[in-house]
C-alpha cells in the first residue's frame, strides 16, 4: 500500500535520553510523523526509511570518551538531509565533524536564558524577550555537563549563555543544526516554535499527521490485512482496547467480535457501561462472560501478590480461550499495544530500538492459538490514542480515564481476595472517584483509587462501638508512572470523602490517606 501519511517522516535517532519519546511526541503534535530508532541504525536502513529530516537526541554518554562514545554513521551528516542535534546530539555532530567538546566541571541543570547570536533559520523570529542590545533572548531548559568548545568548519554560533558560549550552532549550507538546550520540554517556552522552524522552514515538511488521517490510514490498513476474515478482541474497558474496538468496528464492522471478561475484580458498573457503550450504542458484537465466581474461587486463600497476579492472568487466558474457541473462523487477534510498549520492549530485549518484539498485553496468550496479531495502535503514543478515540466518538470520560491494572481490584485488596471485600471496595472507590470528579480533581490526578485493608478498627456509631474495615485512599500525580508524587488533595475534599465512605458504608470504620511517593513506594499497594 502506498504510504502517503508516512511519506514525510522525521527519523529520531536515540542516544538514550530520558526525553526521546517526548521529542517524537512534539514533532507529531506539529503534524509530522516521527519514528524512533537506535543511534547505531545502519545507513542502508536510513536510506530505505527515506526520512525528510533527522533529529539526534540527547543521551547520558560523554563525547569525551573518545572512540567508545556513541556516534552516528558519518553518512547521516553528509547525505543532504537536514539534521538537528539536541544536547548530546549537538555534541556528537561537533566531535564527528572536526570540532571539539569539553568536559565541563560545571554541570548546568535547570532554567537558563540563551541569547540568539546570529540570524539562523532555526531561531529566526523566535524569542521570549529582547535584551538591551536588541538581541532575542530565549528561556530554555538545560541539562548537561559537557559542551561544545569549538565548532567544526562551516558552522556559526547561533546562541549562547554565559556559562555555555556555544549553546547553538548551524551550518546553513549543509542544513546541520545543534542546540545544547532541550526544546522538547515545556520549560523551554519557545520549544514548539523551534521545532516548527526545523520541520517547516528548514526541512519543508507538510503537516499531515492528524487524528483523522491516522484513522483513515489505519482503517485502510486493517481492511487490506484482514480481508474477509474475523477478528477477536479482548475488551477490558480501558482506553487502549476501547479505541481499538471503535477503530476496528469502523473498519470491519461485524467481522469484529469482542470478548469482555467480568472477573469480579472490576470497578463499579464497569461491565454495564462497557456493554452499554459498545454493544448498545455502537452496535459492536460484544460477548460478556461472567467469570467472577471462577476467579474468586481460584483466589480463595491466596495471599501472595505475585501469586494472585499469576492466577488472575492465567484464569483470564483460560476464559478468553474458551470463548474464542466458540467463535467460528477467527484468524486475527487484535491488541491495544501502543508505541511506548513497542519501543520499551524492543530496547529492553536488544538494546536497539529497531528490533521489535510483539508485545502481548493480554498477558501472554499461548502460541498455539495460532492467531495473527492486529495492533492498530502500535505506532501511537497515548495522547494520540486519546485524540483518535475522541474523533471516533468515544465519550471524554472514557478516553481520559485513569489507568486500571489488569489484575484489577485483586491487587487493591491486601492479602486474600473475598467477594465481600470486592463489594465494599467497589462502593468506596466509586464514592472517592465521584467526589474527585465533582471537585475537579479527577483530571488533576493521574491515578486515584481506594485500597481495602483487611484489618478491623474501632469506630463509635451513636453509643455503640463498631469494629469495621479500613480503606486507604491513594491519589498520585505522574507523567510516566515510573515515578509519582502523592497528590496534594485539599483537606476539605479528603474530609468529605472520608465521611461519605464511613457514613454510607457501615462495614467501614476508618479511612486513611496514603502520602507515599514513588519511589520508594509503588503506586499500587501490592
Ligand atoms: P506500580 O504499582 O508498579 O504501578 O507503581 C505503576 C502503574 O502500573 C499499573 N500496574 C499494573 N498494570 N498489571 C497491569 O496491567 C499489573 O499487574 C500492574 N501492577 C501495577 C499501576 O496501576 C500503575 O498505573
């Protein structure tokens, strides 16, 4: 199939920066497709990819390591494709082309102001302030130890700070650019403008990567891949599988069958709302399997968290397989794998981002299922998945909902899982979320939920002492879920949540708020 949507692409060569994915997202937000590959991709592959522009990311290494420092194939810098090096990316351009990089004893980390030095296509008409000499000044984010001390021949200095005299350089003839600061982070207020200059003014890209174009493209791809065959999808009610369901339904209609497994560990009304939205409103074929009893029976007397996870995962596969065996002529299994899963599993498997292993996010389905995978979101970041979800008509509440772990309430009940506990936890959790939404805090937190603590604590109701269960509230702010800060919820809101839970659920006598950040704690309690 001719690939119009990706005919213009930015190749992002990754040197291991924590910001690499952010660079790709910034480029895509501006409407240009970008793809991440390892820095040591071979040059033939680059020619095959035929990028319109190349960006070299930052990274933790030092060019001063000499020959062992990662560097791009020399042809990357001579093939006539515009190149932008960011931080380490700039330093490697300098070192590879005959300039010099010095190891500075002064690490620069945080806000800085750079003065724009020389009229360059990259920083043209970009400024936050104008200084007394009339020069443009930019507020930027710096994070580096080394810096370029002398530029290769043909380059001019386009930006500088007091501690970093060469904070930007350009070779206009060869279309090679480098900046020491990070345009991808929001602290660099003109970051997007700088990317725009590079993409549109310098590289001549046209913005075509939009939510509608992605949908059309995926629909065409799915149709051509699937033909007249049937596709099976495990629908969990989470954002990714829901968007896959909506997209595939639009692409292949009744050839899609979804299986929704109610494992008894779902949030309040989850099953009803999934059926309502997909089966009733959208006309998607959804088989709802009520397997709560099976899951709860298996979980009886099991207290070890990893054991619980395994049991839940295996039982899911078993139920899912039983159902899929009943559906005739299924050739494909659809999954909600997204781009960060692909990049991360590729990077962790091989250290190179271009060998891609398929990622089983339904929990490792057995190979003998012999189904081929359809993963229409595997090129997309979460924010892009959300945008196309909205365009496909999914409700805002569903598209922007907090993530929910596969093992569900199973890892939010400490120790043994019992039906009685799941029922109480579901009620308390629904109250907490309702209050967060009502006070505008659902959107301000990244994940929030209740945890059931199987200890009895005393309370006094009227004149009577009551021994009842304890609920923990957890709310965190995070962008990557690798680190997280406990959310500073207002005391009044916490008070309201606590009193509603204790008053409306008689089996609960105490509510606590978890003030642990990650690390060292994790977001979930088990
Ligand atoms: P932790 O607790 O490790 O959680 O800080 C980080 C993120 O991962 C989610 N999580 C899981 N998701 N299966 C999942 O699908 C799991 O077993 C699991 N454990 C944690 C958690 O909800 C948070 O978003």
